C-alpha cells in the first residue's frame, strides 16, 4: 500500500532564507507525485507535479522539487522565502498505472511559518 | 473560468440535524472526491466517485452519504449519525491520467460547525 510521510510537521524560517520541506513515499509501483499549498481557510492549490521525465520539477511561486527514486523522496525547496509563503504544504502520491491515477494519498502536512 | 464551487463557505448545524454540502464543477472532470480536514490530521477521504451514478466509500464514510446524479455535482450529506462533524470539508475533482494529469483540483472548502 502507498503511504506518504512528511518528515516535519512545522518548519519555522526567517524571510529570505532557503527552505526545504521533506517528503518520503512508499510504493511498489510507478508513481505520480505532487505538492500542494493551502492558505488559511482555503482549498489546496497545486504547486508542482512529477509525472515522468526530468526529476527536477519547477512550480509556481519559485518552488521546485526533486524526485529521487532510489531514496523514494520528493523534497520541496525554495531558495528564498517570503512572508507570503506562510501556509500549509501537502505532499501527495498516486499510482500512475491506475485509471485517473487512483486515489491521491496525502501526507499529514507541513506548516511553513516565515518570520520577518 | 472553470473550477469547483463549494457552498456555503460556513455552515452551522444543530446536533441531530442532517446537512448537505454542495460541490459543483464545470471542468468536465469525471472523478470527484470529498475530504475532511481536521487540525493536525491532514486530509481524510470520505467518499469518491469516478463516474455518474457510481461512488465508493473512502476511509471515513460512516455518518456521511453522497449522490452523483450529474457529472457536475457531488453533494455530501452529513447525517446525525456522524459523531463529530465539526470540520473543514474539501471537494475535489480530477481527469484521467496522462500528460495532462494534474492530480486534483480543489474547491475552497466548507467549514461546518455543530452548535
């Protein structure tokens, strides 16, 4: 069965510092990987996705993530964060061979708090 | 603009009452999903539907019911059997896999409070 582990529940960081939000997954088959962002009292918005091809994926708002198959990881990074990046971030995985990707399995979320 | 509309944004319910949360999409997506979100617990799947007139239970379906009579609509009813319904509810939809697959598109959520 698939599972997703976000290794940090909370990540505090100062403005303009780099940040990495860690995500590991478990699956015995090929996967699709996603990062979503959720601002308070809003739905989730797609930041970036990995379906196939280049393992370095660039997304919106200056975020990027790297798919590492051997380490089953998909860590999210940003070289310089802004106050406006304060939000909750969710990593998700689905099995690529299933119709409509099957169900997305979400991690528990990481709260990114950017301080001035 | 295409998207998913959830209504209402805030909903208050008295104990013992059923309440229905609306979810409408104009994205022509086949699949739709309902998630429940509680602080510190991530997203938990309640029900999902991959085609009209068909739906399956998710991980926490007890106390909830759904219908899928139209492709665009997937309403969720929170029944009086749901012991702790106060939560943030998210609806989502998706297309079949392929190069255009983008995971799920989410609505803006409904916050349900039992008073």
